[in-house]
C-alpha cells in the first residue's frame, strides 16, 4: 500500500519513466526467462513463508483421548516436525484474548482485549461483535502489533493474509492484512476447514506478487462448538477431532502437490482447551450483593459466566468487596491494585479491567437468581493455573523445526509471536514473549541475544564505591608504612643522644608528628 501511494504521488512523466525502466529491467534481469510471469511478480518468491493455523478449543489433552487410528494426519505432522506437550495460555482462557496474545506476544493487560466482551470506561461502551458496524479500530488499536502488521511494515514485498482470524478485520497501526477473508463460509465444517487452508495456500503460492503472501493465518472453529454442546468427553468430540484430522490431511496433501514441504513452515495450535461443566455448580452473587451496588461486564443478569469484571457504583466499592470476600469457597474475588493473583496473571494494568474481578473455580460458574444456564456440557474461561485442561495444543513442521520430536517442553502463548518473527526474519515489536523459550523446537537454535553493553547507574556507583574502598585500604597501608618508618627514624635519632627516648621527646629533641602519635 505504501509503495502504491508513493507511485500515485508522482507526476505523469515520472510514472511513465518508472514504467519504462521496469520494462527494460525485466528484459535483462537474470531471474526472468521467456514465457514466465513478469519479473515484478516474482520479487517476493524467496521470502521466508509461514502458515499459522488455529483450531479453536483444541486442548492439549484431546489428542490423547483419540485412538491412534483416528488421527493419522496429526501423527504424521508429529513425525515430520515437533509436538509440544501444551502451551500456557492467558487469562481469561477465552477466544479473543488468546488469539490476540498469540499474534502479538502480549498479555491482555497490554493488548487491551481483556475478554470476548468487555466495557471500556473511556469509550463508555461495551465492545461490539466483529461484524457490528460499531466495531472499529478503537477497540483493537491500543499499541499492540500483530504479526501481519510486523510483516507488512518490514517491506521488501512482504505481504500477509488472514482467513477469519479474530479481530483482524479493522486497522491496527493503520494496517489490515493485505489479503483477508471476513465472511463465514456457509458449508459443512469439514469442507470449511479445508477450504480455508486451501485459500491460504493459494495466497502463499500465487504466481504474482501482487496477490502472493509470505505469511498467512487461518482460523477454524476446531472442536470448540462440539465440546460446548456435547462435552469434552463425548463421542461427538472424537468425531470433531477426526474432522480436524482430515483437514490436516488435506493440508499435507496440498503441501506435497504445491511442492511446499521443504519451503513452508507450518504452526498448528489453538487458543484454549475445554473442561466439563455442570448446571448445578453456580455461585449466586445475589446471595451477597444488592444489584444496585454494581454493574457487570459481561452481564450476569440473564446468563451465567465463568469470569466477570465487576464495576462497583460510586461509593459502593468497599461494600461490594466486603460482601463478596470469603463468602463462597468456589469464587475468587480479586481487587485491582491489591491482588497478587491479578499481577501474576498479567491481568491488572489496563483501564478495561474492572476494579473487582470475579472468577469461578474450575467447573463452577457465576450467576444471579434468574440467570439462565446457557452453557452446554463443555466450557472454557477458567484460570489455567487451576485448570490445566485450559491449555491448548501445539505442533509445527517445516525446514526450521526439528523432526520427530514429541512431548517437547511447554512454553507460553506469548512466546509464539517472537518465534514467528524469527521464522519470517523480522525484528519483533515489543512483546512479553521470548524466543529463547522456543529454541528447543528449532532445528538451528537462534544465536544468544547480544550482551547488553549499556552500564546502569547502579553498576557505575557500585564500581566507584568499590574503587574508593580499595583506595582507602591502600592509602591506609601506605600511611602505616610511613608511620612505622618515621617512628623508627625518630627513635634512631633519639638513641644517638644521651638519655632515654622518652626524655628526648619531652625535651623536644625528637618530635613525632600527629600521624606517628
């Protein structure tokens, strides 16, 4: 886009001159051959390529539930690449916060997507759905930089594409993906998953750079809807896993067909897992709170929730906290600015996080007297520190990854952004992740970060104090030596005269300095 704007800003003569020059260049450029596409359409073909696939709701433990015969293609990916035991995702374990953390390397308190739905006190509004006309950049553009923005900003023909990726529809830092699919495909889930992957592969291999991308991200519903409805331990869940496996089989087939097996790095992961949920396990906050004391987002008036941002009304903060604290063993009540738990979950430093954060124990939900239980038999959103079934799966293959590695050590979801930047040859934007945490899955581990040559003020002061201490010690030793020498010289003089040394000193024949005394 930037290049197009620059070209349009030129005068007609200059534009014509550039066009003629480009034609002359294509005539002799070594990479151009008769009968091939124009050289301008091959200038980004050699860039590193990466395909990111998210299978919504696919927990790390789901592959262990399935018989080996049900997941031949997932197992083929493991044989060709690496499989990680799990990924430590972020709280709340919801779709939008974790997808944003995955592509930015930031925690929700930093990227601002603190739940699937939340209230912003500055905008004085609740975030609308992604297809709502009111959903604009003000909700997503809070300083975070998704991988597609990092890739596009690097220039040199780099382009990105997203297929239904959550929150990629609006500009962030003034950019949207170069290629993008927004609308849901009205076909069966299996064909939809395969078609989405096919779309990304077509972008990655397009003959012309005007439509080719070197990074593509594909979102699928994975097993999320199935688990919500039937539960994570159901036969329907196994059927959903098999559906995902067939989509991965389509991917493997297309990689071979398009000759991408040794050229394209592929990451397959998810946002969260699922746990079973039971209708009778509801914490009713009407037992403790008067509804006139607070507002809640998402609202618990009509529907139960797993976590709630509670906004006490003016003058009721302490009353709300006192009424909730310690009143239910399955309810966590954390006060912003006072909770070590919120700090450790990186869920504290953002205006969109309420003064009081409520979240239930795994398997439990939060509601009110008339709130309906609209959940099915499986759910997510709980604190992953207490429910490891919230952790998603991760596997990867391609020229950059080790081969045949299973059950590799876990890392955090925020570590995936710097990993992707490494695979694409990009300088990452500021993030909470670390490439070092994923080095063990790479065929050639990245070089260690350069030593920090900057010297802090504390170090300078410390060195200065140590130098002074050594100087004082040395000066003390020299002074003592001088004292000893002077005293000996004085006594030598005294002993050459009549009388004792004390008499001579008293008579003034020998004078000792203050140092000698």
